[in-house]
């Protein structure tokens, strides 16, 4: 990192038709801007397509009808197969390396190739007299990447708004763009060192040249940032990572600003402006949402707008409810939640498990350490002393998160793994609420658009029966609404199938489904809900027991029901790898015969959840839904990495197997994977 003081070189051509270094910086941003522009155009087309489908009066609105829509569907299907694909993980002893989707990797590789071409175009690196030119050129290209890194980092993200992508996904691109910057800076430093090394001049420069000192300091800070941002290090302590990341990025920005000449400092001021913009917007919005004086009509002019109630659940899960929140959100979005009384200066993202019409924000938080452990400990200790556990003030930041609206798809398949249900259950409820709105003639129709979805397949995999109690009321609401739609309209053709898989219950009893005592129980298809015995349900709120103790409480006694249930008891295998044939699996997917499947599993109706032991087969489940689809389908998954990878692989395989939109009548498949972790 030598003196870049000869900045007159920046505006000079290097001969042989090679543009000037300033022009190369502009070319880089033409490429980046074009990519963002194309993604923005596609996002606009998708929005128009969704509106078109919701206004289409035909029986198959999600099916492309015109030549343009068929061509667009074909191009979309091809790009999806490429972008959704994923390389299998590689095991290196105890270390397992997971790969990002191929589409993400191709974008990063395109950025890397662009950077390297701009760095070396027209330069003969075998000529020692051009090494200094490489040093200058790579310095120019390195510093012009800074704005993109900051653009990809903010929660209130301009790129995310244009291309309809959550900051969570953009953060992955942020990290890899930073690694590309590190590589460019290393080449920049390496060629200067290589040039100085011929004269044994490196130590002298690092000792006596201030510009070289600052550049080397910037490279050291950037190296530390890249290492500390790797997943293994980042997940050791998320709170510590966030704090040191902010501090080191400030240090990096200062070091680069001191190293860079005046002519290129604009590339440093732009990131500073983006950072200030992100913080000002977030803090201004946060102040409006969280300070009660802005909402006197609802919060009675208290200083702080939000307080919360805490309820402990089995499995180290805490339910947090904020009543009458002063913000609106969409299904599947998340909030950063802060309670300084419990976890000082800590903010953690949690998916909102309720809908806006519920009048409350509901979160289910599993204790994993840090602030989440503080929530669980607070709920457990305070409940025995104070009865209902209340805490305040609570501060919310958000909502964040985005995906294509699911109401525009003909068939929707939802996979939730464990706490991943907090993401998919609101999506399920949102579609069903649209169905009910269309059928309800007693009340004014909602302003929300209707849904073209005909079929919903909902899969929830849980480790034990105790976890099912968390979302009993939500699933009750869904089934009650569907049954009400059937009562109001005998011609109601929508379908919903709900299956719950118990993957790690030691004794694997299938839980009886008591009849609902709702006003709809006299309809032809009675609503059946899974439930724990009354004693266990009451204990689930007050208990401090572990998962295993809660399961033992649940095994003691079952309520008696008039409807007979076929019960399957798994052998005690001593581990969590119980296997049972799902009714979704065909003979090609399992060694079990169809006759064995009938003997093992309870009877099924599409208005009652089916409870199964074992693990779901995403490939078979998705295929069954696709074969019934009359238009484009959506597959959404939120859960552990293994489940997400299985679903992703199944979507890619089925899309290729069915030759989606490649001369066949098979319809397209949209996939959204919501990731766990940080």
C-alpha cells in the first residue's frame, strides 16, 4: 500500500485502449447497477403478475395463459433450477462445510470475476515494471467496492427494497463482498510488497512511510473482520460479535480514509452516508413506534408504548406477548426485541407468530444462551412470585423480512421444523383468513386481496408432543375457519391438509384428537384438535421441567374420546431416529408396503390434522401437491438446516423431473427458505 499520491494517474489511460482507473471504477458500478436494475425489473414483473392473478376471474389464475407469460414462466423455471440447486455438504472430520445455493454462489463469482478483470485487464503481470501499475489499479478497484458492502449491510436496505430481498439474505452477500474486498486489498498490498522486495525495501516503508503504515493497518483490521465474521467464530457469542464488528468497521473506515488520497475519498464518504442514513431511519422509526406520547389514544400517553407478558413453556421455550403494538407487519416477518431490564443493551430477532388482526405480537423464544436465556429465567423465577409475568418497557425494531405473497399461488406447501412453525403458521393462517373473507357474507369484505390458493399442505415436525401445545389455538383457528367456509358455501372447493410429525418422542404414542366444542361441531366434518390432557396443559405453564419430564407427565393419562384412534407405539430405540412410514410416502419411497402403512397410521380427513411418528419425506409430499396443482406452486420451509436442504433438493429434483415449463404442462415451483441462526 504505497503512496497513491500520484493520483494524476487515476485520470490517465494506461495505453492499449485500457480505460483510466477512474473509468474502471465507473465500469464496476455500471456492472453492479445493471445487476440491481435487472433484479428490480424482475421484482416489478412479479408484483404485476401477483396483481394480475388476484384479479383473474378464471378458475386457474395461477396458470400462465398468454405467450408472454408462458415464456416468462419458462425462463423463471430454468433460472430457479439453477439458483435453487445446492452442493452436498463436505465433512472434514468434526467439521462440516455447508454450501450456499448455487444462485448465490454464481452472483458472488460474477462479482469476483468482474473485480479481477478490472484489476488485471491490459496488464502483463510477468513484466516487473508493471507491478507498480497493478498496485495502483487494485487500490482503485478495492476502494470503490466499499459502498456496495455498506449497501448490503443495513437493515433498512435500499437494495432489499428494490429487489424484494430480506436484509438477512443480503447480509450473506455483504460478507462475501467484504471477502472479495479483502482479496483485492491483499493483491494491492502484495504487488507493492513484491515490487519493494526486489530492493529489500518493505521494512523501510512499513517503518518510515505514514501512508504505508495506514494502509497496512487497514488491511490488518479488514483481515480481523473477515476472520471474526466466519460462522464458527460469529456464533460463539452473537452479542460480542455485533459489538466488535461495529467497532472494527469504524476503525477500518478511519484507516482507509487516512490512507486514501483526496481524489478517491468520495468512495469513503458514500459508505459513511449510507451508515448514517440507516441509523437515522432506524432510530427515528424506533422512537416513533416505542415512545408512548406519539400514540396517546391507545397507550394512554405513557412514556413507553409497549409492555409484555411472559409465559414459560416446556422445552426452555418462553412465550412473549406484546398487546396492541404500535406497528403493522406482514405474516412471516420478524422483530428485533429489546428489554433492558432482562438483557441490557441486547437486541435479538424473533419471528412474529401472530397476525396483525390478532391485536398482539406473539413470540415463542427458545432459550439458547445470552438474552434468550435471560427471557426464560425471568419468566420462570418471576411467575412463582408475581403470578402473571409482566415486563417493560419493551422496545421493538422492525418489522423486517420479505417473500413473495403466497396468496398468488395455486398450491402452497409449508414445512416447519420445531420453532420454525413461528414462521409458517402465520402464513397458513393468512391464506385461510382470505378464504374466510371471501365466504363471509355477514361482515364487510376485508380490504386485503383475496387468495387464488386452492390447496394448502402444512407439515410440522416436532421433537415431542409437549411442543405441539404451543400452537394449539392457531391451528384450532385455521380448522374452524375452513369448516365455517364449508358451512357457508357448499361449493367451497379449497383444500387443506395438516400433518404433524413427532420425531423424537421416546414412546411415540399418537396423541388422541378430542372433538372441538365449537359452534361448528354439528357440521358434517367435525373439527378435531390435538391436545394434551387437562392436567398436563395446566402444568405446561407452571412447570420448570425438561422436555423429557414434560413428556412423562403427558404419558401418564389420556382423556377418553368417543372417536376411536388407531395408536402406534414405537419401540424404545434409545435415540431420536425413530422411523415410521408416512402416508405421504409411496412404495417407491419406502420399503414398507401400502398395507403396512394402513395398519400403522390413523384415518385421515382433510379438516383434521394427522399426527405421525417419524420424519416427513419432503420429496413425496411436494410431488403429491404438484400433481394436483392447476398453476404455479409455492414451497416454504423454516427449520433446521437438514430439513431445509431436503426440501430444497426435492424442489430442484421435481422441477427437473417434471420438466417444469419446458414443453410440458407441469407448473412452476417457487421456493422460499427461511434460515435459522445468525
